[in-house]
């Protein structure tokens, strides 16, 4: 399947999330994004070096500015189980705005056309790294990385687009 692109409608999907009361919730992407401006951040894996030390922290540091520019939700999506995503989210004490969503079976990642096979590295099926700006379910910016790069999917690139 071709990757999601500018002008496409994002598919709906249900992802797992632990709320502030440590209760696991099932969230519909469309319920989070309909009528809103949302940034979807895709990462190859929780606790991986680039994801943990650069990609996610950049969005945490820029969250207030993104919100001031009209972004309603910032959603981190990874092909990990919800318990791993919960533990990873807790490592960011200064995070007030990002939701860490689990796509454990990669169903949503596949619906986006952004799966990445890292079987040879022992990681199985994962997600490509990306930052997608969505307005009322339509993709406005699709910064999708090639390979293991981290050049166009950072918070600064989304800020430039706003």
C-alpha cells in the first residue's frame, strides 16, 4: 500500500492508551482528530535512542508553541504494547501534552502504509519515523523519513509548516 500523503484522509483506527488515572483506554483516531488540528508522530520503537533522545523530546519541548499555533492533540504512535508505551511516557516528567498510543499489532501503521520491516535487526515489524499534520482528518503535511533517518520529522519542521 502506498504511504499516506498530503491531501489524503487519515484512516480510523483504535489504539491503546493509559490515561492519567492509569486506566487503559481504547481511543479512536477519528474521535481524537475530527474537527481538530493534530500531529501524529510515528516512531520505530519506544526506548530506542533517536526516538527517546531526539524525536519525542523535541515535541515535548515544542508542545506549548504547537498548542499556541492551534494544535489540539500531539499523538505519539509506536508498534509497541500499551504497557511499554505507558512506561515510556512516564520517563518524560516534563510531558504535559503528548499522548503515547500503542499500535501493538501494527494495524494502524499498516493502514497508514508506513510499516517498516526490521526483522533482520531483531525488531520485527515496526513503523517508519514520521510527523504528520492533520486538520479535520485531512493530511496537510506528511514528513515521512526514509530508512533510519531523522531529518524532516522533528517538531521544528512541523512548526515551520504552521
